C-alpha cells in the first residue's frame, strides 16, 4: 500500500512570503541620492586638484 504524504497548501508551493512594508527612518528618492553623490564626487575632485 502507498503511504500518504502531507503536502503544503497549493497556493504556497514552496514560496516564501516577506512583509512588503518598508520601515526605513530615512527616505530619499533615487534621483536625489544620485545628485548628492555627484556633488560629493565633484567636491572631492576639486579638493584633490587643489582648487
């Protein structure tokens, strides 16, 4: 006789669910972050050239 196997619910199918809510204290838009990095890079270049 064949053994009965226990199975997971068909909706899960081995997938892991993560909480979709982000809990970040600092929220910066991507274009603002890239702009700040660019400004910082320019300042670093100017300081290294001695201007």
